[in-house]
């Protein structure tokens, strides 16, 4: 009986933890879709103010739409979330120090040899993209993946 209760308590927790993961990837996917539709106002809502202060919106939106065109569609961007255990220790430590362990690391293949990484945080009312980097596949394999 105790095992049954323990299982019943654990299952909802596992399901809820999976929901956040799917949301982070969905945020990035929706951001690319907004860029493809040339809706700069909507694209702007996916990013933190700090990120937008460093990256002009029009250029960012154009670059995102170009990524989708180059890959032949949003579904071909091969988006996925990397868990902390799959990242180099120094990267996960830096992210934990900056974002208090409440971040999600999303990887997007934007070209045959190009990877973009996005850091997504949960805000009070929505999820925000707070950081992003572009790198080649070799650098990604060597410096990001464990």
C-alpha cells in the first residue's frame, strides 16, 4: 500500500517536470515561427529586455527567419533541450550562478554545420529567452556537450 501511495505521488511530479521542458522548446519554436511571419512585435515578447538591448530586434528577427528558410522549415531545426547532466560542467555552473538553477538550455541546428543555443527562463507570467549563442558543430561537440 505504501508503494502505491509513493508511486501515485511521484507520477504527477514527473509529469509536471516534463511540462516545463516541453514549454521551453515550444517558446523557442514559437519565436522562430513569429520571425518567419515577420511579426517583430511578437518576436520581441519572447526575449528579455537585456537580450534585446544587446541585439537589435529587426536584425534579430531577420536572422531568425533566415535560419528557418535555410533549414527548410521550423521542424527541420531539430530543436531539443539539453539537461544539465549533458553539458560541460563549467557551462552548467555558469548558468546556475547567473540564473539560480532555474534555466533551460535549448539547442537548435540552424545550418548543416551551425548550432544555436538558447537559454530560457520562467518569468512571473511567461517564459523568456535570456541568452543565445551561435557556434559551429565542432565547437558545440567539444565545448558544450559533456
